């Protein structure tokens, strides 16, 4: 079980800020594939992963990173600002 957090437009498209997900995913990319297959709102949110960033247990990570031992996965758009 992993806690999945959604921020900004990802949260708006999915309609949730967070959820508990039971997953067999080995990597973040596997988790994204599982979520995308759920229903169209997830598919829309994850349609372009190049427009997303991911953090595992609050550390910026890559989509190829393993999920073993991870308790929290957060998806968010790149930060901009000055």
C-alpha cells in the first residue's frame, strides 16, 4: 500500500488530493501505467509524463525509480517562479 498525492492540475484532473493505492508496481512508471488504466481522468492526468515531476518519500525522483519500501508518491507539475 502506498499513499499517492496529487498537486496542482494533476489533482484537478483526477479530482483527488490523495489516496491509498494497493499496487504491485515495481517502478514509478509501472504505477503510472496502473493508474492510467483505471479510468479516463487518470489517463488524462498522466497522458504526458514529461510535464510531470515525481517525489518518493518527499525526495525528487525519476519515473524509472523503484517503489520498494516507498510509503509516499507525489505527482506535481514542474515548479516555476522567480
